């Protein structure tokens, strides 16, 4: 009897490990003809690419095209203007697995997939934010382009508005905008200052992060999360911000 119980326990253990292993490795499995992230990264610009990836955030939908921040365990893919019905767009929640067929492109430093089609597949994965604080100002930061990242202990620095006043944030990059437009603000760490953005299509005026930036004061210390978008250099699109002191 004891021997039988021991065998059953061992079998349960094996099955448990097998189940855990499957859950962990589902993200690793690529379908036939699908690129790994390394293959995608090595692909020539303007070449056709096929990837399987997971929606991390939806930026916008307009006239049957969707713009998405997506990621797998190895890297991130920014999907710009992919063909997508409004019905399918509504199905794209955080973690949704999609197959994307399109063309690798670059615009002002941002590497993205354009002219794409999307297929919704079975699977789910939500990326943990990678702490990129110490990568700011370093060349290797671009290797993590479009990934979901965190930044900690950043100090809000003054930014100059259209009238020459020093303020904590601007509506539009030059201060020419109004509430509802993109927000721009400067933060520093380790003696260097960087500009961050709240992309209004991604996080509009009614979101917590938009309101949090509007409430900033110069000298506040903040922790943030967002996507490592690129425009003439890193242009992080912030999705959460909290004032730590």
C-alpha cells in the first residue's frame, strides 16, 4: 500500500512539473514560418516579417487599422497601422497572442512593423516591467526598444514653455498645445536629464497617468513605467507615474 501511494505521489509530481513546464514554455513556442525575435532583429528593413507576439497596450484604432505595443519574452514589436476590424480590436486585451505579418520599417529611429495583418491566436502573456533606470544614456538601451520598462527615483526638472517660463510639463513638445494633447516633461537621474512623454492616443486626459503629470511639481521624485518608444532617440511613452517624495 505504501509503495502504491509513493508511486501515485511521484506520478502527481511529474504531472505537476509537466503542467508548469507547458505553461512556462507556451510563450517560447513559435508556429511554422514564424520568426524568433533574434531573426526579426536581424531582418533587413523593408523585408517581410512574420512574428507571434502578445499585446501589451493598444494605442489607437482608426478606419480599420490598429496601432499596438506588443512583446514576447525576448523582445518587443511596435505594430503601426495594422489592418484590424473594430470587432477584432475590441478583442485585443492585454496579453492577447497575435500573429503579425507585415514589413519591418524605421521612422526617425523607431523600428516598427507596418502594412501588417493580424491573426488572433490562443495564448496569453503579460510582460513584467524591465528596470531600465541605469540604462538611460547608454547605447545598449536601444536593444530594448519598445519593451515595457520601469524607471525609479527620477527627479522632475524644469522645462521651458512657449513664454519662457520654467514649468514642470508642457502640452506638446514646444508648449503650444492644450489639455488633451501629448504631455512632455523632464526628469533626471545620476546627474543627467531625459525627456519623457505621455502619448495622448495611448493615455488620454482622463487617465491616471495624464492627471499625475499635470499635477507634477519641479523637484518631485517619481517612479514610472512605460514603453521604450524611439523618436530621434529614446522617447518613452509613460503609462504609470507615482510621486515617491
